């Protein structure tokens, strides 16, 4: 599906959007599954990594690896 506005979203917008979605879900005890997309270029991969780091910094996700 073509979304003409998708190319207009800046990296900070992606990070802010993800944070808002995760906060909304956390406040309502709604489980979240995050499926990344667009990580096929280095620039996209950086935005995804920065978003995940931001979510972790704000205690919205736990990056601990369980054994």
C-alpha cells in the first residue's frame, strides 16, 4: 500500500511516535509487538536502533536477554 506521507516522516518523528505508542499501551496494560520495517538501508536501520534505544532509556521496553 502506498502512503504518500510516509516519506515525509523525519527520524525524530518516528522515535516520538514509537514512544507515544508504547506509553499509551503501557498506561492501559496493552501488550505490544514491534515489527520493524524499512531497515534495509543503513539510514533506516539507524532510526530503528535509535527508537529502540529511546524506548529502553524511557523504561518502555526491557532489552535484558533471558536465558
